[in-house]
């Protein structure tokens, strides 16, 4: 699995197709957190919100790096469709999560504690898992026409952002925006992360089933 993730990272870096979602993410983080001196809970809520669309874009980009023939070779070498999917998920948002954790501390005036950093990671991974789940089900592995995939991705993004009391992302962002202490919302955010990890697992299972049926 480590070798497969390394391969994915190498192909992504050489393709340079990661630049658009990465630059969008960095731009949003810079705009939302520059000169910020408020609670880190609200800061990381903004960063997590920026993570959501960018993780969708990056996941779709990762899956679209190779044509069907090259992907078949990778699947045969890995001896499993599932391993390739899991490597895609593992590769997905490592750069975004690291940048989203550090940049607000560099651009703003904060003195973070361990609870703040843990909250930042949990919040970003919650949105990253959701974004990757959307990216998987809206990828070319399932949809032949990118227009249909784009419309569905936009609908799902709006649903998870605006679904009050239903969407884990909406619940988390609402809590973080109104919280003043990271320690108070760390456990609930961890619980929401577990929920979104389950959503991502379901998306992987659906994508795996569709891919195997088309193969």
C-alpha cells in the first residue's frame, strides 16, 4: 500500500494537475485567515469549509490522472481495485490538511495548544472525508459524462453545507463558529469525523461495486 500511495503521489506531482485545487485552497485559506486573531475554532471552521470543495476537486483529479488502460495496469499490479481506491483516498488530501493546519498560524496571531491543533486536524479531515466521498461517486469511474458528474457534485456540496441538523459538515461548522474553546468541541468534532469516515467507506464500497461491474 505504501508503494502504491508513493506511485499516486509521484504521478500527481508530475502531472501538475494538483496545482488548481491546491492554489484555490491556499487562496481561500489566505483570504479567510489573514491577520486573524480570533479563536482558532472559528479559524479552523473556515479552513475546513475551504477544504470541502477542494478535496472534491482533488479526488476527481486523482482518479482522472490515468486513462482506462493505464489504470487497468495499476489495478493488475496492485492485484486489487480496492487497493487502488484506498491509495487514492490516502493520497487525497495530505497536502491540503498540512497546509490548512499550518497556514492560519503563520498568517494570523495565534498561540495554539494541543487541543487547537487536534481540532484543526479533526475538522479538516471531517470535510476531507466528505469531499473525497463526493469526489469518488462523481468521478469518471461511475459517470461517463463529466457534465452529469459536475451537476451531482454541486448538488451534494450544497446539501452537505446547508443541511442543518442533518449534515455532519453543517453541524460541525456551526458549532465551531460559535465556540471559543477548542477543548469543548474536540470530542463532538471527533464523533462527526467518525460519521464522515463511515460515509467515505460507503462511497468507496459503492465505487468499488460499480467499477467491478463495468470491468
